[in-house]
């Protein structure tokens, strides 16, 4: 073994020892925070990160390729493209469907795209940024996803696509929605950023759509710090998506490679000179949204732990649901729709309008005791300043979406949540409700 390799092994061994030396202490209720989400890692992630840094390959490299291959195998899809965030993944996925390479199937300005207002803004932003028209449908309380009937009622002659998230890990009726898309010749983009590992009718979410997206932000099921991915089983869509991700170039060579197509200097594009270097031909107005190899290295370690992470989320969610079941007269508790097997992102609670307390009061009580809460993202997106004047259409009403805006929040179920933390959360919510009920009685 050469000296350089030996030194690398010594460095990585020291990283493991460094992690092992990190002090731990028991959870102190009311003093230590109960996070709504967060990174969950051990020495493997640190070793991968340092290993990648020693290569000093600062853009996408060997770990990126390893992650894309591993993720594609997990999903059972042919193509996974890493990007720098879940939001970028949504932008790349939707922009892919506007490509002139798709000819009459391309989404054009003025086309309608069905989505929901009760979600995360960057599911909707790419629709607006590409000058298509979002059509908003309401969601159901408890599941926080739309029904097939709500989506069907939103169809019009201008509808060209459906782009909806599996909110908080809860699958919308994606199998039936894909069948609807096939029937009406529509595109389907699954925003799977909150739902890695969720299943519908026994099949992994993120595998039904023409394209699907994922996020690896620290709050999500696995993390790279910042990071995301676009997945598809369609080779043409994958090539277009890669172009949008990689500056808009027509060339599909991976980093450090040349002349993969064998025609680098022998083609004609537009009005460029014949034989113009294919590596510098641009077929889309794209971006640079690649991930670094150091981020991907963390993801490689995290992906191996995904099954355990999913089980921990399900276990934490089940414990919270069981502990709060008898409070359903005051709280709308989360539920899974038929055929859905969620890999839960959080534990969503809606305070009933006739409850003897408000969301603000309950959230304030929890936060004062260092139990983190979050609203269900933006509530009604159309009530935010940035979206007040966008061109859009609402199919039906957004009554539930408006209730979510005023009455809904969520708490954590991520793998770092321990049994003492869960017990403290349950006791705190029960103490609050008992105090409020006793005051009335």
C-alpha cells in the first residue's frame, strides 16, 4: 500500500474516533429542543464527506454517480439526475416539459397545469416561471392531498399537465391520476420531495409520473445538506432534463468526458458553422444546478440507511397518533387515504374550528416548551404577497385550504425523535387541552 493511501485510511480512522468522542446527554424536557426535523447521521456520513474532500473534486464526480445509480436501483427507474435542491428539481422537471424537442407535446405559455395551493411554493413556481397557468384545487383535511374527483373537475381543454406533491409524505391517488393523464394525453410530475419511501397501491411514489422530484434538504428523509434529484424512466426526458441542469447545453457527456456521441465535431446546429464543437452547443435556456461530490458522498451514506429512517418515521408517527387519539374531538388528526402507505414527513394537526382554543394558543404553548412546530407550508399560496396577482384559475373552492392557513401545523416524526421526546410532546399537548377544557367546564 502506498503512503498516500495509508495516510487516507489513517485520516478516515481518526474521523470515526472523532465522532465516537462526541459527548451525548439524556434529553431534558423543556430545556432541550424537540426538533420538527433535522439531519440524522453518524460516523459514516463524516467519513464519506472527508473521503470526498480529500479527492478535491469539487463538482459532480464518483460519489454523484454512485448515488444516482443507487437511487435509480431503489426506485426501479432507469434515470436519476442529482441537482442542488428539491426546488431546482421541480424547476428542471417542469422546464423539461417545455422543450421544443418534444414538439407538439411541449407545454407552452398559456397552457394550464393542475396543482394545489396548500403546499410548498416551489411546486408551483416553475409553472408560473414558464408562463403556464396554475389551476388550483382544494385538498382534504386529515390527508392534505386532493381526491381524484377534485382533480378531474379541474380539467379543461387547455390542461396539459398535473404537478402535485405527496404532501407531508401522504400519497395523493397517484395511480388513478396517472391513468387520468394517459386518458387525456397529459404530463404528470410527482413532487416526491416530502415522500421518499411512501407507497401507493404497493408501489413506490415517485415512480408513477413521467418525471418525479426529490429533496435532500436536512428536514427530508435523507439529506445532503442541500440537494435534490429528478427521476424518470424516459430516456428522452432524462436527456432534456440533463440539458436544463447543465447550462442548457445539447451535449450529454458527463463531467470530464469528451465525445460520448462520437460526433463532437461533425454535426450542424442552427446557423452555427458546420462541425461546431458539440460541447458548446446550447439547445435550451438552462442553468447550472449540479450538486457537489461532497454533498453526494453524504447522500451515499444516507441512502443505505433509508429503510431504517422510514421505519423510524412510521413508528414515531404511530406513537403520536395513538397518544392523541382521544383528542380527536378537538383536533383533526392525520390519516392515510385508501391504498396509501405514507413515509411520514411530519405529524399534521388541524385544530377544529369549534375547539376551545386556537392554533396560535396551542403552538405558543408547545414552542414555549421548546417543542418546534411548523405551519403546513404556505397554507393558501394565493394569499401570499408574491402570488396575489398571478394569472391562475381556481377549480371549485379552497375552503379547506383556507382552514389549513389558520388552523393547521405539524410536529416532528424524524428519526432523531426519541421515546422520551415523544412522551414529552404527548404530555404537553394533553396538559394544554386539559387546562383549556377545565377552564370551560
